[in-house]
C-alpha cells in the first residue's frame, strides 16, 4: 500500500502549504508595510522638529497654508476611497461596466486632489515660500530685498537692451545709445530703469551701511521707507512687469518648515500619481475589463486606501495642529 492511500484504499487529501491569501495581495500588504515604516519616519521626524523648534511658523498669513484647500482634499480622497470600494464590489458582482465607471470616478477625484495641491504649491512659489529662499531674521530679509531689487533692475535692463552682453556693457550702451542699425531705446523704459537703479543703489548703500532697519516702532512694523519704495516701484507701469520683489518678512525656522512641507506633501503626491497609474491600467481595458482583473482592482484599492490614510495623518499635522 502506498503512503498516499489509507487503510481503506482511498487517497489522502493533498497537503496545502502557505496562507489562504493570493500571492498578489500578500505582496501588496508587504509593500504597504514598508510604506508605513517610510511615512512613520517622516511623520515622527516632523513631530520632533516641531516640538524642538520654538517659534515654528504656524500663522497662515506667513506660511500661506490653505486650511480650506487641505480640508477639501481630505474629503476628495475619502470619497475616492469609497468609489474604489464600490468598483471592487461591482467586479465581484461581475458588473464590469459599473466597476469601470466607479474607477473612472476615482481617477477624476485624484485629478481634483492634484489640482488643488497645485494651487497650493503655486501660492507657495508666488510668495517665495521655498526651501533656501526664506529669510529667517531681519538682516537676511534686507539682504534678500536688495538681491531682488537688483534682479528686477537687471530684468528691466535686459528688456531695454537686448543681446548677450553682460550687465556692465548694457549699462554703458544705455548711456551712449544703441549701435548703428539698432532700434532706439524706449525713452519711458529708460526713465523707469534710471528710477529703479537709483532706488536700488540707495537701498543697497543703506543696508550695507546699516542705516536702515526692517522693523521700526513699538509695534514692530515694517519700515515705512521700505514700504514706500516698494509701492513706488509697483505703481510704475514701466517697472511693474519686471519688478518681482516680495514683501520683506522674516520667518524663523521658515526654511525647515518649507522643506518638511514640500517633502511630506510631495512624496504623498507621488504616491497619488502611482495610484492613478494603477487606475489608468484598469481603465485602459475598457470593454475588455473582466473577472481576471478582480485581484488587480482589489490590490489597487488597498494601495489607494493607504494613500488616503497617510493624508488623514498629514492634514491635521501640517494644516491644523499647533504644537506651541
């Protein structure tokens, strides 16, 4: 009698090894485990930085954090997770057209999320809330102001005197006039440049000689002299298109804040894009979507739930909670 037969002559049931879970789902859970450790390190580091940095910027007027935009994005992601669940349920019911529609809705909401996030990022760049660009004290703010005045001055000069010559040669040409055969310089723009150049020179000398303070008075307001210079440049129609100078506003720990914000939200946005690629693969099947895709849809849903869960942690941490 063989080992595979019992005393009654019947075959023994085959041995089943491993877990009662598809390999693809097991791989997804293992992958999500590594992702959990990855984002836990991010979030933990952020909390340590916040707790160890008294004076961390938290005023939305300084940080340009849009709490409403973050709240809308939270709702968008939660709704998208619900649609993923409905898509998977439709796959189980073999209603593949319905599953495709729900997946398309999830993809649309993902685009909405990235669109809102793009608006937030644009606001940060518009106000120069960018790592390495933020002045963290009055001295740095004044130096940045001078650099931006100089950059605006050069931009206007390049508009008046085109070509590849350096700034000194263009300045000299502005005094002597265009070369033979070249178009005459716009007199209004030349006058505007001289006005901007004079203001830049006065500001640079005042900052270098420490003759001007950024804040004055008991209320610690921005120096009226600086405010008037900015208003004069911005009100000049010839200068304004080339005058890209931000209001001087030092922000303690501003660069660390900007670095952590873009790092955490940026990595999350990358994960959103990866999820959209997974959904796109499903949507590309169109009318060919059938039962063999059910595990793929389920695993994509697991990944998307994780992405949503990460945002549910990031939103209060970055937008709401005040650690002070």
